[in-house]
C-alpha cells in the first residue's frame, strides 16, 4: 500500500503526459483515515470511467454491530450507505473537469427497491464503497496535478467523510431504513404460515407518480390503501409493532371493478413488492410471496422446446405442443409459454392482468363453445386450469378480471376496487354465480398434468460477437446485448433496476460455462445460481469487481435465458 505522498508525486508526474500515463495509478493508497483502491483505469476520457474503492475501518466508521448483524440488516445498511454516498457525490463532485467524463464521481444507479448490491460492503472490520471516477483531462492530456488532486483529496475524501462515519449520519434515518426492511422481511417470512400470498398495509401508497416512473404519487393526490374488514390481517413486527392491512389468501383471487378504479395499480404494487422498498416509497409494507411472477401475453417472443400442452394441444398441423418452439409466438402461445416457464423454475403465485393478456387464453364462453366445438379449438383457457394449478401444485393466482364473470366460478376470493379502495365482494359474486348459472363446459380434462423439465445445451448460450469477442451489455432496462444477439426484456415487469439487468447477462454466461452441462435442468441451474449468490456473493458471476450490480431473482434470470434466441434445450 502506497502513501498519500507517493500518490501526490504520482499525480504530479502524470500531469501533461499522454492519457495512458494514468494507468500508473492502479494500486492502493493510504489517505488519512482511508484506504483508496484504484482497481481499473479508463483508457481514454470517453471510455467507461475508472473504478475506485474507498475503505474505512470500523474503528473509525463506528457502525454498531446490531445494524448489520443479520443478512437482511446488512443488505439494508449497505443499500442505505450507497444512497448516502451517491447523494454526497452529487452534491460535492464538481463534475465537469475537462473532456469526456472528466470530473465525474458516481456510485451505481438505483431505484426504490432495497437490493443486494456490490456498491457497498460492510463487515466487522470495515465499510467500503465502490464507485466510478472520470479522471480529469483536457482533450487526452491528464490534468492530474491540480484537478486530479482536488478530486481525490478534497472531493472523494469529503464524500466519504459525510457518508461513511456513523457519527456523521442522521442516526434515526439509518435505523429506520434498516428496521423498515427488517419488518417487511419479517412479514414476508410469516405469509406462508398465515396462508397468505400478499399483504398490503393500511396507509400504503400504491399509485406511482407516472406510468414509467417508480416514485410514489404525490401524497395530496393519492388515496391511501385501506383493507376491507373481512380481509384484515395483522403482523406483530419486531420494530414497528403491529402492522394492519389486507391479506390476500392463497388460492384464486379476482380483482374486479370498473375501469380506472385502480385494479392494475393494485396488481403492479403486488408484483413489485417481491422486493423490499425504501422508507417513503409508499410500498414499504406491501409484501408479496417472493415466488410471484407476472404473466402476460408477449406476441413475437422466441420460445424453445416448451411444454404448452396444458393450454394448447391438437393444433391443425399436428404439431406436438409438449415441445413447442417458435421464433414468433402468438398472444396465446406466448402467454402459455410464460406460464409453463414460470412454473418450471418454481413460481408459487401468478399475477395476471386482463389488460396485458390474450383474451382467447383467458376465456371461452358458453356461446363460443356452442359455435366452435372443442375439437376445433386447440386452446384450453386459463379459467379451466387455474383451479387445477392450486389444487395440484399449490400455485395461487391473482387476476385482474373486469370483463368476465365466468371466473366467479373458480375464484376463492373476489375483491372489487372502487374509487381506489378494495371491497370484499366474494359473497355477492357467489350469489350472482348461482343466480346466473354459467352453462359453459369445463375443458381440458380433470388434471393440469406434468410439464417437462428442459436441459439447456451449453453451446447454445454463446455471448461472442461474430469477431469472436465476448460482449455482454445491459442496454437500459429492456435489453441485454449478448454477443451479436439482443435479449428483449421489455415485457418482464419485475426487473426494477438496470443494475439487475447487467448482472443477468453475466449470470447467463457464467451458467453456460460452469453450470449447464447438457444434463442440468433450467430449474437445477437456477437453484445453483441462487445458492452461489447467497454463499459467494454477486462477484462470483462477474468478470471483474464493479459497484453497479444488484441481485435479480431467478425468475428474471430464467426469463432472459428463455428469450435468448439461440437457446436450445433437450
Ligand atoms: P384500472 O386498472 O382499474 O383501469 P388503474 O390501476 O390503471 O385502473 O388506475 C387508473 C388511474 O388511477 C391511474 O392513473 C392511477 O395512477 C390512478 N390511481 C390508482 N390508484 C390510485 C390511488 N390509490 N390514488 C390515486 N390515484 C390512483
Ligand atoms: Mg387496468
């Protein structure tokens, strides 16, 4: 480890040389209370910025052990420190100090969810933040003597001072962040024994400020959530004490109600609450079964050797739909494939919105059954399968269904959204179902049946470009460039951050090299990945250490793999 003096001399010497001279910075330095690590130096001012880490011993940082003694608390505290470091970097870094990214100091981008991240690590010995720095240059000439020194000795140390010493933080906010996440996780751990698949605390703010953003709607406009009495549930949480709200039981739940009354908003909040949220988000105590997966139609998607026979069979061409492949799925086949792929990797709760579903996969009513005989219709609609999924496999569903009362027959619970508030209308729906008895016939047989396990061929997962060079890159939230192909994630609703997208690409490559061997199923592969993530951490999967990775779930990893157009499965 080099001294502060040596770093200053080095910065003097690099100044005015060719940009490549900056490479000499790679290494580690003692600066005051800190250790500074320069892990990677950018090749030019416009390239990806350089990667730095700053570490402070706990003797100086002084975080009480109780704030990171459990896995949940540690993840929450690391998330909090990432956010503080980022705020301080935005406030303190001067920014523009020459060409390209000169002057930039930044940690990862993040959203409303608290995730396992690589941006910060806290242990009994130290706290460390990984961030990026745009080394200052005029054109391609290093401006290290003055600008570089200012960035390192003034800005970076000041940012660290404000965010990494417990005494310099607002302690009640640190505690609140950690305790909020712990309480939410506590509720999640209790859902199963309460026979619930989701919980929404009274007072939660579900709507978001805009269709694309994830921040909460302004408090003056949003109607806070309130449970109907009959669905009330409560949890005695470790920090906040009793939290009351609505529990959604296992089984089949319908969400009905008029247009614009908040049905999709409710379902989206449930979908995103497989993750914990930061205090102030409005969904801090909206908690969903971690094995919940949004299912939708996705016409045009690629499907590889997927067993969609529970939903589609006896197609006119005689095609075997227990091993269905296509480059360009229809609405119904894509939605059927999305269901069987989610089940394949362990989904326990399906979340389905009629807005984004294929009508012919959802329902076939009495009149249509009269006109088009079953022998002429390959599709068995979900209405005939959804109860079987619960009875045979314990897989529950929550469906937004304002358009078809036939579903009353298969629903265990019916919730009506009225002026953004839920009402329990289960009894009323039952009465109506009896009064106007549906004459539609059940289709598709008495059993959902088994689905096949698929084994990926590792050679079919190849991230090399035509030139032979490996290229894996997250392009926004919606696309992973994987070699010369793009994986389309635009219809995957439960990715909340780009940092997850980055990691998904690397995990798929890792799995092709180290996990899939032609004899390992997708399900086994995903289990292994989750195990490694817990035991060895995120960096097990990445080509180098960087601060901008966050954990995805196995469902989103599998979803990306399933959309890789070269994938081949036995
Ligand atoms: P639906 O699916 O029933 O047609 P949406 O969930 O799309 O309705 O909601 C319609 C509009 O109402 C959206 O713009 C949404 O932001 C807004 N909204 C939903 N829930 C609330 C709420 N609790 N308070 C205020 N506005 C809400
Ligand atoms: Mg809707």
